[in-house]
C-alpha cells in the first residue's frame, strides 16, 4: 500500500494534480512548503520541512525524518503527480502500474520517500484509534485493537481517544469519543451530520447521543442507542 504523504497547510486534502507540494495525510498543501511550522533539514526555495503540533503523527514524523526525500519529490512534477495518481488507486495493482507508466520519471524519487517512511515512520503505515480497520487496512497502532469496523481502545474520557490524524482526530478528520458500550468504555469515531459521515464503517450511521462523560456527541453506530454500540 502506498502511503499518503503529508506536507502543507489546510485547505486541500489531496495532492495537486500537476506538481506542487507533496501532501502527507492529515495536512493540506501550499506550493513549496513541506510540513506546517518549524524544524527540518531545509528544503526547496528555503521552505524547509516545517512541523506543527497540529499535524498528523505521520506528517510530523515525515517532515522530521524524511525531509530531504520529501523536498526532492516536492521539486519533481512527475513525483507529485505520481503520488496524486497512486492515491486514487486504493491499492489496486493495475491502477498503480498504470500510474507508474504515466509518470515513469517520478517512480524512483517517490520510492525514496516511501522507503524512508517505511523505515523511520511506521505510523504512516498504521491505522490509529477511530480509523477503519480490517483485512484491507493497515494494522491498528499497538495501543488499539480492531473491533471489526474501527481501531478502538479502552478509555475513561474522550481525551484518551486521540487519533493519529491532524489535531488528534482520526484520519477521516473526526474527533473520537469515549463511549459506554456493552464491553466497557471504548473509543468510538465521532461524526458530523452528513448522511455519508460514517460511510467508511459499513452498517453504521451518525447518531446524536451522550458520551461516557455525559457530554452531547455524535458518533458512528449500528444502533439507534449509540451508547450501547460495540
């Protein structure tokens, strides 16, 4: 599975289709900056590899550990276009091969990024609390387990349920919630009111309910009474 790489600010969740900055999960793109704040090894146009506390865990690791590789990809239109193309493939091998044929000169540069992330940033290949899980997804981070739909963990309060996405949300962009369930208090992905907010968790819907700490929340659940959901 090709990692979705981060790097940028917060307006466009996808890498540009015609060059530009390399986007790592949970962040969004400006044109020449990789990351979101300070630190790193230096980079294209002096932009360096800034890091912000609000970046995803993958993004923070990538910009601190793989800066030179990200800068090299960032400076190559074919590398950023190859990344953008492969991020639409959902792991389909035929699609990935077609992308590589379309942008052949970007393959070796993007491989340097992928190799660095695999070596130094294992979180970029993992699913965090509140992320979809199952055979088609990366394994949950060590502190979480897969309940068949999402990665979850025991909790006392919602602050115990931080995800690996930007600002502690899950990689879908929603804050996780500590919910009372039939198996104890467990982390559950939050949601917004849109009808497709829980589309990544088949058979679930976005319900307004009450968290374990008594606050009003909306979470993904298969049951009308989300407080009893697994």
